[in-house]
C-alpha cells in the first residue's frame, strides 16, 4: 500500500530506512508516547520492525515529505490489531516535525486506506499527558469515549493512563471519492 497526500508519501518501510527510522524514533520525547518501542531504540530494533510480516488489509506505513530533493522521514502511521483483536490506529512523528499537521495528514490517509480495505470500528488511544495526539484524533473525526485504560510504555518504563477514542459517525461517513471506482472489490475484514 502506498498513499500520497499534499505533503507526504506514505509507503511500507524498507530495510534501507532502518538508520533514519532508528534516529527518528530514538528520540526520548518520541519514545515516551509509544507503547511498543524499546526505551533504547536502535538500528537493530528498526530492522526487526521492518522485517515483520504485515497484514495486507492493515496499512502500516512510514511517512516521508514530498520534496524536490531526497525525501525526509517524518513519522509513521498504521492500523494494527490491539490485544483485544480490535483495529487500532497508531502514529508517531519525529520531533522536528511536531506541530506541522503531518500526523493529521498521515492519519487521514491511513484511515481512507483502511476503509477501502473494509476495516471498520477503528479505535485509538493516546497517553493522557499527550493532548496533541488527542487533537489529531478529533481532527480526523474520532471521539473520546470517556474511558481511560492503563498502558505500559517501554519508553517511559512505566504504566500510564491512556484516553480511548473511537471513530465518530462523521469519520465513518467521510469517503474518498476515488475509492468509489473500486467499491465492488473491497475485501471484508473478519470481525
């Protein structure tokens, strides 16, 4: 899966991306908001992540700026199955690119791809002390459920409260008109 937005190219990660991935995620400020990345993120960790097989229905992409020169890795975004088997949106942005709207742009593109693949009922969480992530989710049509859950963060080395979001009705109604051409070929995702 690939996606292009006005400022980003989203594509699967390749082994050649491991050094840039390790550098971008290796920032302690990024790591503390991730649940699965180890506290000391290395190129080896990036290579292991990039080598993992992906469910073809669930987009898991790196986001690169679309520039005239060499593209720059700005973050990653994808859908994965949470421990409860529900589809969950996750994303991260490298610190130099915080506050520029890249997370919103990438998350919207990934949600369009997920819907086109038949993925429904997507949830998302963010650590309570990271309100910027909640703003991203609200911008793409998610709503706070009123629930919190505890999640362990390897980057924090501790458990912290996370706010639980789900797709709002407005998010489910957003469609990508280009996908109307392929509506008959959407595979169903087992519930």
